[in-house]
C-alpha cells in the first residue's frame, strides 16, 4: 500500500512538473493532456516496447552483415571464395559487430527524438523487410547484388532528405489522411496479422510456422537440428516437438495473456523476461547457447555483460561517385522511397490510432509533421552509421497495449536502446521465442479494427480485405497498402465512370451504404504549421489548442466535439480507436 501511494504521489508530482506538461500527462493542466497517461505507466510501456523489438539488434546485424559491408574478398565478386576466405570472414565478423552498435545507436537516437519532439509512443529502428531488400537484393550476399554497399548507403541517405522535403510540403500527411476509411482501418488489422506472422516464424518468433514446398506455409515447430538441410523444412516426425516453442507458448504466451486478463501491470515484460531467464542456462534443452561453435561464441559474448564496440568499418562510407551504377542506383532509390513511405506512413497511422492520438476531425494524428521529420532525418543519420532505412516499428504496439500514450514511452525505449549499446551482450541474448507470443497478442489487439470496416459495400470491403491479406502473405506492409489502394481505385473509379456514362442509371444497388471519400481531406493539403506561419503567427509550431489558456480549454473541447459530430454525420468517420485506453 505504501508503495502504491508513493507511486501515485510521484505520478502526480511529475504530471504537474514541466516534464508532465511537455508530455501532456494526465493532471498536467495542459489543454490537450492525454487521459490515462501516468509517469510510471509510460516507463513500463517503454520497456515493453524495447523488449518486444530488442531482437532487431541481433537480427539486423545478421542480415546486413550478409552483404559483407566494406569488406572485399579476393577475387572480388565470387561468393564461393568469400564464404571460405578466413581473412574476409574475420572482416565480416567485425562488420557484424559494427552493425550491432549502429543498430542500437540509431534506434536510441531516433526513438528518443520521436518521443521528445513528436510526443508519440512510437519506436524507430532499421526496418525488417527493408533490411532484407537492402541486403539480399540491392547489395546482395557478399556484395553480389545491384550496387556496392557504399553506394546503397548513399541511396538511403538521399532518400531520407527527399522524405524530409515531402514532409515539409505536407505530401506524407496528405497521403495518410486521403486514404479511404476502409483502407486505413484495414491497415491496422493487416499490421496485426503481419505482426502475428513474425511472432510465429523462426526468424523472430517461436517457430510454429515456416514456408513449405507443397504449400506456401505449413506447420513447423521442430528443433533446428531436425530441419532438412536441403528443403529447409521440419522432419514430419519432429513437428511440434520444439522445447523452445512450448516454453514460448506457455511462459511467453499463455502466462502473458492470463496476466493481461486480470489486468496485471507489466504482463508483457514479465513474460519476456521469464522466457529469457529460462533460456540462458547452457545445460537445459531450451538454452539459447547450445554447445556448438556458434552457441559458444554467443555465450562468450553474453559473459562480457558490459562492452562497447566502436564502429570501424561502416561509419560514413557513402560513395558519391555513382558512375557505372546510375540505373541501379535510381532503381534502389525509388524502391526504398515508395516502400518506406507506404510502410512508415501506414505503421505510424495505425500506431497513432491504436494509442488514441488520432484527430478524427482532420484524420491526422497529433505531432504528425514532427514525427515524419524525425523519421526522415533518422534515415539519413542511420545511413551514416551503416544501417538500412530506419522506419516505425509495429512492435510499438506492445508498449501501447501496456498503456503508453505519450512520448515518455518512446523516450524510455530510446534510453533502453542507449543502454543496449553498452549492454549489447545481454540485450542481444533475448531469444526470439521470448518475444514471439507477445507479437501475436499485440496482433490480436490490433485486429479489433476489423469490426469497424464497412463490409456491406463491396467497393470498400474487397480493398480492405486485400489490404489485410496481402500484408502477412507478402511479408510487407507496403505491398498490402498498394493492393488495397489500387483495388479501391479500380472498383470505385470504374463504378463512377459507368454511373456518369449511363446518366445515373447504372449504379450499385447499395451505393448509399459506401463510405464517402474525397481528395479534399479535412485540414487541407498543406500542414497546419505552414498555414499558421503564413498567417504571421510567431509560435506557428504550436496548435491553437496549445496556445489557449486554461479558461479557453472548455471552449476548444466543445468546439472540437461539435465539429467531430458534424464531420461524422457528414462523412461517416468513426470515433478514435479506444483500444489503448482499455488495455
């Protein structure tokens, strides 16, 4: 009881301090304070996000180092020789450790800035999927791809600044707001399924499913030694016998879900830590450090506990002379650009809705311009450290589900990543099966938006379904959005042409049940801060509500509520997603 009282008093003191007002904690007195946001809740949520995405430190280094980085093996370009050249492999090992440091460092910087300046509980780090495209297609294994590692980093650097320009003119914000309602709601559901699939696979989950030869995906769940070396599939007799999978399911899944059912605070963190601690001893069948050469190497790194590896091979190695690589450079740049803009925009929008930070009046979220700017600048800074493009992480949902509503959540996650720079041996030793079920649970929470999709009208329902389905099936948020947007355009534009050409006689019978859409989105094309600056307001970076005094708060709230109700009646917009408020 004494501890509870002390925490309650501390929450109140922090909320009434300048820190509480900056982050708009409940009881801070800020005109736009976020109800249900408390200091200790935000810190716990930040840790939950970190533990859910800590795997990126090791996974990104493993994937990116496959390129060989700046290492060159003689004769250059022959992958077989690279795989056996000891001098080259030692260099790659150094590159891998460089990327460990770089990944933790850019995740710390980007996520902390996202929380401090945009006040959003969204974490950033080198993106899964984007790093695979960077490593296996653009640069290629041992540098056998389209362009060298240094040129690829140049493309990433330029992409970040182009992103910044698109943000300043409002293009990214307009794109997010102009998406049809059904697509926006489906994006959250699709990301939930995408997240669940990550948690069920071997790379970052419990290993319950895998790609198959007779079917696109099939049941797995066997230990690594029972995976066929030729087909990469589990032996039939060993499926569902993996000890680590069952530890992850019961200790990281069932236990976490039960704790959440009873509203136990820190349920996600408890599950992840329990599975990790169980997996660290070397003498158990579920050890993360088996008695193999690789396992011994990981355990030796784990025993160092505290260490700092300076970046030696990947720091500021961009190559600006792209002669001979112009076409491939352009292709890589354009692909990075469109995949990242759709991926990041969709993820940020869904996470903001999940956190209850959406403004239904404008179909934008609080701090969107600053959030996109932080993301864009972080992409360029990350390339200077040697990492693939930085993006918003869907694992932010783990912290939001723990109650994270403000930037304090991201600041805590950023601090944890900064500590991970020095405690990389510990944080890089969190097994994938410790976080896999957490991702599945978060996916389940995000899937509730499916109930709000307009399933009555096929012009809305089919694009929404394609968005949901394509994301997990292609392992790409961007491709899901592309499928949804294109199908929406084909179906609804065709119906519009037929209606106009027939003089209004050929019309879908239930068109009146469709969600209205217009490119003239509420709030206009230009970002609000541009409009305020153009009108001569000195503190143009602040919203009108933020400049209001306490006596004006009620009038602003009343005004916005009236506008919201009017907007919902006229355009069919839903109320803000309440999920994060009840978890």
